C-alpha cells in the first residue's frame, strides 16, 4: 500500500476521501448513485464490456459501477474495483451481486502508483474517478501498463463548471450571502481538472494511449425530492465546500437555494442540467 502516509503521492486526496468526502458519499451513496448513474452508464455503454473480460474500475467508490460492470462481463469475467477511500470501500464490499455476475473484488489502492500486474486487464473504466491524481500522466502510464496491448480505457469526467448547472446554479443563488471564493487552479486535482480537452489529450497521449475519442454528453440529473436535493446540495460541489468552511451561513442561504431548486422540480424529483465528457482510448 502506498496511500497511508502524508508523503505519499496524492496524500491530500487520500486524507480528503477518507474523511470529509468519503463520509459524505457513504451517507448519500444511494442518492448520488441515482444522480450520476446515467452519466456513468453512458460511459459504460461506450466501453461496451464483453462477456468474460477482466475490467479495472478506477475510483470505484461505494461499488455501484463495479457491480454493474460485473453483471455485464458475466460469470466468466471479473472486475477489480480500486479506491483510496476506506469508508466507501466498506460500503462497496457489502453490495449484493446480481445472479450471473462475474467475480468482484475491491482493493484499497491508488491507481497512480499501485503495482498492478502488467497486461492483466482487458479494459479500464472510471466514473468521475480520474480527475484527482497529483500526477495524471504518471497515473495513466500505470493504468496503461495494467492493460493488455489493445486494451480499452473509457471514463466520464465533468466539463466546465459554467456548463454544469447542477453545481453552478445553487452556488450562484447563495453567492451574495457567502464570503468571496478565491479562484482555483483549473489544473489542480479536483472535479473540473479534465474539463479542458486539450489537456486530457496531452495527458493520455503522453501516457502512451492512442485512438483517443472525446465526446460531449448532456443530461438532466438528480431525482431526489426537494428536501433530499437541498440537503445533498449543501454537502457536495462548490456550495458544499463553501458551507463546510462557513457552516454558520447554511440557514441564511437555505431559502435562496430552495427557491432555485423549486424551479427545477419535476414529476421525477429535482433535476438540473449536467455536462460531461466521455473519453475513450486504446492502450
């Protein structure tokens, strides 16, 4: 294991996903899976897992995608889910498998540095798990080596913050009641680190991948009722980060954010637009 010391690669992310973020995802994992599930499923359809394949699920979190991949590869296939978050992996290991699924295993591991056996997977997949590497080129070199020659990589990542109304609009509704938010480094590890397709292309080609394809995908996501959506909005995304730093302001911004969410309430719960890239390449 290389994820347990403060000097290891991705140490800040290891700390974050084993405390604040990991605890939030464990608490809300059913709602979060329902919210981002359609985006991950679109990427999974592009990957098109085959019966009997061996697949690596990078940043598997609470295991929703790992189990779905196992159902697609069938009883002769296998899926390894890796993540740096021990609390989320605890949830993943308790998930039941559908009948006829492939073998599933989970490992606490950082895909940037984990010593995977070379050429041991037919494909690698990730649902929002690849934007947090300290050194993304090194991470994808390591992932490429774990794939057999001709092995496939597919992941879904967020497009720009400005295009993702599900995060942007609640933050804008609360902005006047919050202290100024300092600008962030767009290339720093975080949800929008892969919003720039030129950067993504450079990383993957620099890591030795070819056949790169990057396609936009848009969907309205959510599905929780008003109270559920408000609670989740206060825990994740830029607004969640702002309120973690200023928890005393949550009651003040509640009315403004709730009014915003009411405008997006449908018969299927609150839904707002999301914008992602579906990225695929070949080792």
